[in-house]
C-alpha cells in the first residue's frame, strides 16, 4: 500500500519572463511570493491544502502550469500511473517526470507538504 495526492501546482516560466509572471501572479492571488530553500521556486500562500508555486525554468522553455503528485512511494505511484496510461519522460532516484495520455507533463515526487499530506493523501493498494 502507498499513498499520494496532488500537493503542489507550479506555474513555470523561463528566466527571461519570470519577473513579469511573478508580478502578475502575486497580484492575482494577493500575496507576496516567498522563496523556497529547495530549488528555483517561490511559494504563493493561497491556502486550501495545496501549494501554489512559481518556478524558473530554462531559457527558451514554454510557459506552462504543471502539478506535483507527492507520494510516500515514488516507484509504486509511477507504476500505478503508467498502468493508467501515463508515460515516463524522465526518472531518477528522487522523482519522475511523466506525461498523461494526451502529453500533459507532471511530476511524481516524495512527500513535500508534511502534515497536509497526512491529512489529504489517498491510499492505494
């Protein structure tokens, strides 16, 4: 048995567009972004059990929104999602990038939200 949930929604923008995106989304949700120590992220405090984050991506990449499925067993969750029709884009020991059957990219990552994960995760057998 393992557990998972959508824990983070990320708004991705390449470096050259990041500040403009940051200003817009900060004003749109009415909060100032807070830098995260674990990567090129800034969190927007929107509440509700799911984190909304801004992410700097590589120069020239397309802006997009993607989400992270957090889990207490990355390999088991990847296998479950592949069984549902997802494909693996990249994978390593820490996390995997997958695409849904229509090509929408998302990530499967270890638990990131601590107590929120415990409260909201779905159990899979």
